[in-house]
C-alpha cells in the first residue's frame, strides 16, 4: 500500500535528496503548499508573499516503512524548533510543516508532535494541517541534487544511514 505525505523542512532540494535515500520511499516531488497564491513560481514563493512553503511530496510503501518512521526521519533531518528557518535559509517558505491527506495521517502527525515535545525544551514550530493544494515546482528543482551533485544542502544526508531511535 502506497501512502503520501507532504513535508516542509527548509530548502526542498535537501529534503528531497534525504527522503530519496530511504528504503521504502518510492517517489518524491518538490513543490509548494500551505499558501494562498495559485500556481506560484519559485521567485514568488521566495518573496514570502504567497504564504507557501517549499514542500516535498513523499510517496512510500507503507508495508516497507511506516509513517511513524517517516516522521522520525523528518524530525532527525531538520530542526522542528527553528521558526521559519533551516540552516542558512530564512523565511516563512522554509518553515517546518506536515501536510496530510487523510484523518489517520493527520492524527499520526499530531501524535508525532506530542511525542516530540518530550524530546525538546524549546517550542516545536512544526505546523500540521490537512493539505489544501500542492503545486509542483519547476522542473529545474526536481531531483536537484541528483542533477547537481555538491549543490547547496543544509541537511546532513549521512543521517539517513543511522538507525532510528
């Protein structure tokens, strides 16, 4: 059974590359979600005026990896306690967010956040909500780090190989 979740955790290039390396993830696509502007461009999203975040659509085989493990990877590869920034990327488009497409996944995300609060002393800023609309990013951004090895990435991609807690 394939499941899809939409995660925002900073620049989508690194988020996509991280999740592409996880066994059980079958597809990724970068794009924009969480805002009010229809069909935004990258340049528009970068202004912060669209309300959208850079998001990665992650499709995974739920018989090979659970949503809970996807969310533990999400927690590991970014800082849920950073408000509107990840690494050197600053702005609301780089916020931490989880967008879901089912009530079960929404509950799982809320449970993750409740559990995560016990692991941090700082506020967790991850926004959790049902997905309204996802707009795929321009082709240039799809699989960016595969096309441009050594390109900018704020994520330690070696964390993929570490066992989850």
